[in-house]
C-alpha cells in the first residue's frame, strides 16, 4: 500500500481528527490523540483507508476499538 490514512473518532463526540501516520518498515503506525472536548470515558472507533499505487483501496472500521479513560 502506498498511502494510508486513518480517522479516529469517539462514540460520544462524533467524527474526530485524523491520526498522524508514518511509514514503519513494511507498514504504517498511527498516533491517536484524545480530543480536548471529550471528558470522561469514551470509546474510540477507528477507520483506516489504504490505497495502493494502482488505485485499489480498502477501508476497515473497528467500532469501539478501545476506551479512553477520563481524566
């Protein structure tokens, strides 16, 4: 895959910001930051889209992938 983008979102706050992605070896890593407007515990849904050089793409969504604990 030549490009990858991901968009984390909390189930309590709607669509969140894009995650910061970086190539690492043959894959990618993503850094997810908690939105400042979210208080208390919140589940995070992850959506990743990857596209290869030929234009083929795949999107995968994981609902409630993990929970951010509130401060």
